[in-house]
């Protein structure tokens, strides 16, 4: 029986504390959120005209209407419950325009810059829509694509899978892996579809982040397979940073490696962040700290420590409530205290020059230290048994991971520049006079969705971004013939990943 860690065996561990539920503004709030899974450099989040966090915090739940903006040195990754992933390069902005219906369709709007999208589409009832300018992109199955708005109206490149691009009523294009489309700024009915992809200096960073998710995926057990949002990448962080146990009469219990230390606190590291719909919400500072704070319950087991059970895993925002999900606790434990206001309708009004000035509610950091005299213990490993609620159990073992994007490109990306002449001649300019079918293409594009082994070392990055097209419908000459791009987006200086197993930021703030 999945996730019922409040079972009979837990009755011996201590006094029950069920924190009171706190209502949101109203019951009509969106019942779905994405996870801000990684933050590098300067990133901020806002909702409407209201700034929520600057700098942004990894593991923040992002609700409908939230805008994520990266600065000159900022990078961000968003994970969605149906499995999709969005990454933003520096000087980019994206808004979650539709996030209603748990596990249903979602829509995001790339307002500027460069965005990467790994879309896990399972039909029209569970589909991510990517908008930019007057265009909308959807996908069939697992598809990886890039949208570049440095030169409006933009360019779409499909690394793997199959995408559908619509621009107004007259342009409908099927784009397969290894192909790219450049939109025409002068005539919205014209575009150029070619069978190769111009590389961008940020492609390697996107590949690095995909590799981090893939590494975490290799540790995944079957604990989340029966849950409604089993494809959520956030589950991988739990497997990579702790152990799952299948406890008789209780179901699955997860415990982080660090919880072996006496006095470890599930709410000991993080921030309180104010949101318009829910007031102050908890944003965990642990790299894995997303799923265990949106649903389920934390319980303390004598002789073992803290463990978390997902229960049905219906997020708290699905009912418009927030509550501290602490179940059974030891006598010395003090539950988290939520700051006030809970919640006002808008920013706090403060005196300024004799009048009132509306400012954002502050982010409240929390760093609760272990009790004095606590002796550190080694982190838990995957070997050995544990006693939970009177039952001796072994950690669950990883299973085969689901397919993920490994950084390879379908089609002609791997060919030398001298090999493109035939493809250019046969592809040419394609007027948008009708639907471009998904049949065979002149020039021999590879099979969509083909996966190759990831190279042992990343490709060499140029010191400045490769030149990108400035619009129009002509195929692009080799990047080496262009001067350096005038874009303000600098190439990454080194491979940087944040969080354990591709999750949020570092383990402590």
C-alpha cells in the first residue's frame, strides 16, 4: 500500500503533530506547478508586475503566470510533472502561460533569448505547447528542440523527434530531427526549412544538463511508478540522494543520506518565499528538496531517523492549501514557523518619503543548526539494512531508466560542411503554401529520434557564440565564415551543473 507512513508501526515513534492547514486567497488557484530545478548566475522570478524573488531560488514551485528571466550570466532549468524540461540561456525570458489541470496540458511563452525544450508528449490531453512571437510549437512523442529569438521572428531547430510549427493560419510545418526552420521577418507566409542545424555555443550547456538528468536517472527505483506524475524528473533527485525502502504495512518510505545524523531537520535549510496566490511557501535548500515538500508526510522513526512517504502525492496547491507536512516527530523537534502575512492581496506597503510605497514581500532564509553536542554520522549508503517501524528492510535497487535525450542529433548535424551542398540544393527555399509533409526529404535526413552514444568529452566550445542567422529565408553559410555574433549572450566559460543528480542548487544556501 503506497506511501502510508502513518501506519501502525509508526505509533511508537513519538507524539503526533499535524500542522493546521492554511487557506490561500481562493479555491480557484491553478492546481499545477513546475519546478525551478536549477539556477546558475543571476535569475529572477516574477508574477505579473510583482517581483517574487531576485535572485531566484532553486526548487521554487512555479505557478501559472510566473515569469523566469535570466540576466547576462544567468541560466535556468524548469521541470514539469509530465516529464518535459525547459532550459533558458542568458538574457532570456519565459512565462508559464497555462498550468491548469494536474498532469494535463501546459503552455509556455518564450518572450526573448534562447530556449531549449525537451518535450514528453503523450497525446493531445498531455501536451506542452511552446509559443514564441506569433508561432506555436507542439511535439509528437519525445522531442528535443531549440528556439532562438535573438533575431526575430526567430528560428526553430529540432535535434530529435518530430515537431509541428504553426504561424498564423497559413503556415503549418512538420519539422523532423536534424532540421531547422528560419522564419521570414518581412513576409509571415515565407520560411526556410533546411536539413541541418547551425550549432550554437550554448548547445553544449544544454547537453551537459541533459547528461546530469541522465546520470540521476540511472539511480531510479520503481518507487514512483504507481504515482500519477511518475514521469516527473524531480523523482530522480530522491533516488540519487537517498534510499527508498518498501516497509511492510506502510508502503514506500524515502530517507535522504544526510538524515542518518541525529538532529537532522527536514525543514532546517531553505527559504520562505511569498506568492500572490498562497502567501509564504516553503522552498527547500536541499538539492533534492522539491517532491518531499509538496505532498506526503515526514515521520521520525526511533533508531532510524526521518523518512518521507509520498502518499497519494496530490500537491498541496491542488486544494489551495499550504501545510507543514510533519507527521510523527520526536519530542525535541520544533516544527517550522510560517512568516506572516498569510497572505495579503498584494505587496506590503511601506513608508517612503512621507507616503506609502509597495515593495515585494521579503524572502525569509532559514538555517536551523543541529542541536548542540550532536555527533555526526556517516551518510547512508545503498548497502546494508535499516530498521523502520520495527521492520528490517533493505534499500530498493535501481531499475532500467526510461529513454532520455543523450545529446546526439538526428539527421545531418554530424556531417562535415562539405557534405551539405546536395542537401542545400535539394532543400532550397520552401514557401509556406501548404503543409510540409513528414515524408522522405531530399538530402537524406536521418531517422527522427535516433540516439547515439554520448562522447566521453564535450565538444570544444568557441570563446564567443557562433554567429546566428539574422532572419530571412536563405540557407546559412558555414558558421566559420561569419564574424562573431553581436548578441549580448556570452558563451559559457566552463561546464557548470548545480545540485545533486541534476536537481536544484547546492546542498546548502
